[in-house]
């Protein structure tokens, strides 16, 4: 049994009256010249009241003796009908800070106990198409701690998540390799990899 | 007149029968244990037939004597009702490669003529929520070339895009500063910045 063993039975138009996880919105607005225009977009109706984000993603770095490694996941995603390579992530519960959600979700999804070192600005995933967003929380996992010796995820019923790690130095090459093997690469993973390559190439 | 001078008049539920830029889909699938499940997601109906991507984004780096600078844009986005900080990007026309679309869109939106150095894997913007994706095309802009001395964008009627540049070394700090000033940060920009910071911190 693996994430790859998911199969689409059928796809059909979503009935807006029955939709639980998605809203679509028509906005009428005036442009800088005062002309009236319209724009269509999608939203998550699940953002907690009072929260400015839908979700958190984790840049979880395992401090290994051989060098730092990024914790990644393989998870089947029906919207793209592929197994995706993603950073650990999760929706924020009501009343939680981004950092609390990150540490909780990391433990649930991967079993690792991490320490927060940085929280990113709010990032919008595709702001011409939808309003979904997240903060990336950077978490360091101390591999010498007893709780990180034998991490045990506590997955929910519908979750089939496989964890793996990639040395930071190999991340971009690994993204290309995984794509060739048929995986879909999440934008956060590939863009982190690009940032690392740019820092190297331009000696930043 | 600036990108900030856009104002929302009203928002309302989008009528799926009138939607031009967004489809919503209900997928029925079987999970790895054989259990039947459903998933809701949004799609762009505009992806050209035969194309595997919706759009391209550009990591456009201006080679300045003072150091490399990343070309960015300010653009009002109705889905988030804010001016967003984004990389130059555009939808792919039928029959275009990612590289052709990148060079064309860069010229149209910013006036700069660039040379492609790298094309990323396909990246999915939010694969639990929608199937929208892009490739990032890395473009170097030689500032000593006559065509890049006085770049003139050729914007379409509805486009109000302001270009600016940020030294690569300052990108993450600048994202935080721009967020404090009220801008929304696109995930590509912030994640590139994070990648650069990670490469520095972990000495990759």
C-alpha cells in the first residue's frame, strides 16, 4: 500500500450548493482609471474566523551529521491526479498561532518534534486565481534528542503520507529527478530549491 | 494613478454557468485502502490544449555593477484585495514553449529583453486546492545591451503593473518590509527569498 495506489473513479462539475471546501466569487471593482471591471476567483471557506491565513507549511530541517536535510512528503492529490512532493503542511485550527499549528502538524504528520526558528510573511499561493495563503514556519529538528530517534506519525483516517528527506545541497536536482519519475512538485519545494541554486550561482 | 487605486465595488457568489476563468470539479476516487472518497478543487479552463502548464513565471535577474537584482512587480489582485508583489508572469499561448512565453511576457510586461538560462520543473501552486501550475523560467538581463537601457513595457488595456528591483541579498528582508507596508507577497517571491536565506544559514 502506498500513496500511488489511489485511483480516480470519475470527475464531474462541482455543485456550488453542495461544496464544502471551495467557494467561487465574482468581484466587481474599479481599476486605477475608474473603469468598472470584474474578476473571478476561488476561496477556501475554512479559514478560521479572525485568522489571516488558511494554512502553515514547514521548512523542517533535520540536523544530521552528514549535513542538513529537508523533510518532505509524498501525498496523492486528486486535483492533479498525481503523488505530490510537498513540504509538511496543514490547515490552522481556530485559536492557534502559525507556530503552534506548525509544531502540532509536524508531530502529527511526521512524528518529529521541532523547534521554530523563523516565520515567513504571509504568502499567497496564486493571487490572480484564488485567495489561499499560508505562512512558512522554519523548524529545526535536533536528531540527537530521544523523541526524534524513532518518529511515529499519528495520521488521520484519510491521510496516506510518506515522509522522506533530501540533503539541501541536492534539492533542485532531486526535484528534477522526482518529476521524471512521475511525481508532481509542489511550488514551495521547487521554489525553495531555486532559491538555494540562485544563492549559489550568484554567490549571494 | 497607481496599482493601489483599485477599489472593490461588490463581491457575490460566482454563477458557474457564467464563469469564464474558473471551473470547479468534484472528483470521486479510491484511496490506497480501496475506500471511495471525494475531493473538491478548482481549475483554470484556459490551459492551452496539449500544454502541460497554465503559465510561466520569470526569475529575471538584472546584472548590475552593484550586484544582481531580481525584477519584481506590483499589481492589484482582486482575490486578495491588495497590491501583490510578484515575479513577472503570464499565461502561455497555444503553441508556445515555456521559454518563448517567458521572453515574450517579460518584454511585454517590463520592456526588458532577457536570455533564458534555466527552466524549472512544473510547479503546482496549491495542489490540494486547485490544479493551477507553472514553470519558472530563469532569465538574465544584460544591462549593458542597448535594448535594456530604457525598457518600455507594452501593457494591455486592463494591466496596471509597476516594476521594481531588489538586490538578491536583501530579498527576504524586503519581503517583510513590503508586507508591513500593506502589500501581499506572492509565494514565488517569498519562497525564493527563503531559499536564499536557507542557503546562507546552512552554508549550502
